[in-house]
C-alpha cells in the first residue's frame, strides 16, 4: 500500500509550480509535480513502488549526481551531504511507498524523475533540520536535479535497474535448468517414443527429452548475459538532448566514476551522447531475448501438457503434481494448471515485446518520449518470467514422475519401431512391414519374427533400449 491509500491527518503544506498553487498533505515526501502526475495518469494502476529495483536505481543516480556536483564545487557540501544521506535511505527501501506515479505516463519519464527529486529533497530538508516544502534550503530541481535532465537521469536509472533485475531473472532461469537436468538424470533409463508432427517417430529416453529442455533453456542464459552488457553504457551528462547544456565539462566522467562505485557495475559513458539520448536499441534487444525465453518456456509447457494428457485417453507418459481440483462439474479431474499459467505468461511477454518494438520505433528526433511504456513492459515481463519459472520449478518440474510401463509399451506397440530395423531390412521391406502392421494391428516385433526376417536374438539386440537411443554401427555386437 502506498502513502496515498492511507488515512491522513488533514494537515497540508502549500506548494507551487508554473501552473499554480496546490495543497500537499504534510505526510507526503513528494510534492506538487508528483501530485499533478497523480491527477493525470490513472493508466496502468501499476506504480513505481511495484518495482523496488527501479527506485533503488533512481537513488543511485541522484546520489552520484550530488557527489559529482559537490566535487565540482557546484553544490554546497552540506546540502550535498543531506541529499546523499537521503538517497541512501531511499535505496534501502524506506520511502518506497512515496514513489506513487503510474509507470505509464506522458512526458518521457519527467513525472518519475520529479517524484524521485521531490522525495529526496524533502527527506534532505528533514536531515538539514527544516520542514518538508522549504525548498529554498534544498530544491528538487535546483539541487537534487542539478546538472541533469529527465532525459539522462531516467534512462540511466532504467538501465541500472534492468541489469539487477536481469541478474535475478538469470538466477531463476539457472535454477529451472538445473531442475530439468535433474529430471533428465532421473529418467535416463525410461524408454519412450519420440514424436515428430505428433506422429510416432523413433525411440528415445524420457531423460533425453528433459535434458533437451535443460539445454535449450541454458542457451538463454548466454543470450541474456550478452545483451545485458548493452545497459552498461549510459548518457549521464547528456542533459536535455545530448549536447550537455547546463552540465560541467568534467561532469560526465566524474558522475560515471561515482556510479561505478555506488552500483559496483562497470558503467561507461556513451561515445555519442546525442545518439545515446534518443536510441532505444538496447531495450529492443533485451525485450527480444525475453520473448525468445518466453517462447521456449511456452513450447516446453505445451509438451508437458501433452505428455501428461489423459490419464486414460491421452499420452499419460508422465504425471504432473496435482495442484488443485480441475473442474466444478467433473469429479476427479486434475488440470495442468502450472504449465497453463506459464503459457499465459509467455503470451504476455510476447505482447510486451511488440509494444517495446513499436514504442522504440515511435521515437522522434532527439528523444523517444515512449520510454515509460518500454520500461513498464520490460519490468513487467521480467517479473512475470521470474515468478513463472520459480512456480514451474517448485510446483511442477521437481514433482514430475514417469509412467515407465506406459512409455515402454508405446515403444513396442509403435509402427515407428520399424525405423530401427531399416538398416537391417532395407527401406522397402521396412515399409511393407509398417503397412502390414497398420492394416492388421499386429506389432512390428511380431511381424519380423512371423516373416523370418531376423532371428529373435538379433531382433532383441537391435531393439534393446540402449541401442535405439544413440548412434550405433550396423555390425556392433550386443
């Protein structure tokens, strides 16, 4: 719950901006510009405090700016010290409920930047021994936002927050990979039919199937780590459009140095500040990586739903943990609710990727004013993917069991078994066997012996599970 949803004393302070005066409740650390945003943007109802990493990153940026302005002699050391202390408190989460503006907003992020400026300024005023709103002693714009614009402070904070959020995403992804790999080891001995186009193909092990899931998801760790590095390039000191107006020539280098120290990230200054201020290519890359991960997760969940379908009229090769009753009318029905919810998460992430792409394309001239929706989509996708993968791991993958006999029976009853005999009988003879099995309902094993095409000893050797699930030379002995 944020501060605007709590009972208030009724006491107010008077603040003003270029549009006029407004009474601000004394409990609010934010001020009049944040109040304007609250009036204007009832859009997503998802507010800044939903994403604590973003608030933490805003505090990092404001602290680095204050330290830089102090070092350059632009900011009184006493005021700078109060701002730095306030930033530390914000970073620790003590004022999260004061970050109340909607994530989706007009103004290219100005409302977010001013929400941070006002909260930090008013807390700094208290540290200095003044009342909230006494801005002549510490002003949101003149002091907290000194040498900055929304157009450099906001995207820099976004990038820092995204790096930290992606690190958490990668951690959850690695845990999920480990869970699939563990099941791959557990099911290594379970022979089953592989399928292509939903038709019987050739034998494999259930372990190989789960190891493949682990491998395809492990690839996404590399992709996420690779494009996360794009966020290390920031445009602090670019101010409004990248020309650096109202900033000291030494500001960028010093500010980036302080950011490195505060965040412990190897942050660097962009080579071309005008390009860096208007470009959103890094966001597109990261969104695409999230979409790729989501698509893979959804495909795997489709497989899990198929493999567990039934239990009597479906594949029924595996059992998913029963999490809740599946029907209000059909007794005994249990649905694959965990894979289903991950499917839906994937659809949302894929939709968010399209939004990010369109918003990035919509940038005009020296600024992309659509960054707020880009940020909202990226953070939402990361949060949903983390929650979805953790849920999939804990409530589904770790509890999966195999129906070994069903898997084995499907192999020996399948016409696809004939593929294993193709090197020994030839394609034409194997085709005739498949046709006869389809027509008569007899098994391939039975027909081979019936037609004396192979001895039982040789047939059993070829059809040993361990001989059908890996490369093997024709003359190899059992």
